[in-house]
C-alpha cells in the first residue's frame, strides 16, 4: 500500500520528533556513525547486512560492522567483553529472552519515541513486540521473521515418488518419505547434524503433534507437560526423521546436502526460510524446490517463530547516538524490511508489507499466510532451537538431550523424555 504524506502526518511527525530523546535530536547535527556486532558475514545473511550498511551510508552515515561468524555464544562473548570494557557497540544482534536478560547487564536506549513516530508497534505481532520491550519500553527492534519448521521439497525427488502435494500431517510426511525411499531417493530427509538442526527436528516434531503441549513444555517448562505423552511421541517422530537421513552428517550443516537435495538424491528438508536465500545464493532456482508449512496433525499451520533483531546500547558520543536514530528508522522502514527479506528468504516483521509483487517467492507468501493463520488459531509459538523460547543456558541443556538422542539410537523415546525433564530441572 503506498504511503501518502499528509499535513496531519507531517504534524504528527513533528510532534513525535519533539518528543524524541536527546540522542534522537542529535541526528542532523553530526555525521551519524554506527558500530554493530552480528554473526552475519557470508552468504545471504552477509549480503543482506552489507546491503543494510550501504543504505546507512547512502543516508550519510558511517557503517562499522564487526561480524562474529559461528555460534551465537561466540558473538555473545565479544559483546560481553566490550560491555565489560565499557565500550559496547551502538547496537548488536540479539533476540528472544536474551534481550531482557542482557538489558540487566548494561543500559539500553529507550526507543519508545522512535517507535511511536514510525507507528511500528501497530504492525508488529503482539507476542513478538513483548520480547523487544522488557519493562514496557522498546529497547530492541525486530527486523525479519522465519518459521523454523517450513518444509522444503525437492521437485526431482517428488517426481521420482510420483507425488504432487506437500504432506500436511506427520502421517502424510512419513508416507511420503517411504514412497521416496521406495522410488530410489537415497535419503528422504536432507537435514544436517548441527546442534541447532537437532533442536529443529525435535521442535518441529512436537509443535506439529501438539502446539499446546509445545507451549507448555518448551516455552513454559511445565513439569507435567515435559513428561507428557506428546514429548514421547515427538521423540519417536524425531527418530523416524533421523533414520531417513544420511548417517554421515554428524555436526555438518544442512547446506552440505543442498546439491543432493536439488538433484533428487534427498527429498525433504525441515528448515527456516533462510534456506531459500542459501539455495538461491548457491545458484539454484526457485523452480527446483517447493516450500510449504511443516507437518501439523490438526491440519492448521503451526508457526515456529524465529525473529532476528537489534538491541541498542547507550552511548554518550553524539555521532553514535545519531547513528542509532538512523539505524532504528531504517530497521522499521518497510522498504528496508522488503530489501532484507528478499535477500535472505525471510518475511518482514511488518504485517503491512505487500508480498504479492515481484521479488517474493511463493514460499515466502505461504510463510506469511501461515503466520497469519497460526496467529489466528493460537498456533504461533516461539522457537526453542533458535533461542526464542528460553535463555541460552536452558536452551543449551535441552539441545544436549536432542543431539545425543539424534546420534545415539540406543536411547529410547521413554529414556529421552526422562533425560529432557532432568536437563530442564538441572538448568532452571
């Protein structure tokens, strides 16, 4: 929808500008500068943040990005070191419950006036907004959304199995995997063996079986739910998934399987929309694969929400304060969110961005539709594997259980349930 500037809008903007804190009004008086820490350095993620940096520079700013590729923990180690040294970045990548936890370590910027001026809160899903305003004030801004349980289907593997429809339930998924195997698809599932991937296999299994049980167990850590029958069923489904995978992918990322996936030697991939960006960046075409919502036994989409965001740390330097204002305005801009998501394969946080035009894939449109339907049916839940449901320590303890279960097939689902409950109690 085109944005029309009216006198009322201008007056509203002027009033909002007067309400901005000193750091916001500093913009224009000095050249904006931004120091940023993130994990994104290569591939579609690296291309997207580089494009964001260029937009920042086009607006007259100086962009200073310090990527820390690898595990989230490594990026957090650099962030912690800079905070301890009294030199936090002007903003850094952070998400989920970590935003509230880290905001207790160092002072953050109150973004309320900027958010109000942009009208951002009314176009962000309420549950997502809460994560970014601990204590009631905006201190971080979400930029893009993924669902970690989207299902990527190889066109060639589907042709081999003479299948033309994505599976809807886990029973459908299991049937299709068997058909692919019988038709000569060597490995019906193309997932990898990293810790995050193991977490995704479990969370997709449980959320697809029962989003209610997922919310109680993974998000609320309810003891009874953690020992419930849905958890055992989720481990049983996860074992089926791992049995259809290449047994030699231990600790390897899914990206190492993409050529075999496109060639039809592997059939299905349970992954976030970022896989679309990785596939396209590797030279593959959208026609080579189909993207659909992950299996859900009640037939309605379940959205395992993962949102990337930036938190803003207090700095006294006027140029950094001006840079924070400019960065916040860019992150909330619909054009910037469009650019970013079209590079990475995510969907925008803003619910008012139109995905019907060029530059968007059918998979992204299905993801956006799935989010809308999942929110309406209360089946949008926060990803455990990607640190949205719990803080890093608890997440790590739970993923230890999933990874050991994925690698050691002598562990039964009953034993895994007990181990998961014990891991949660030990990490509380």
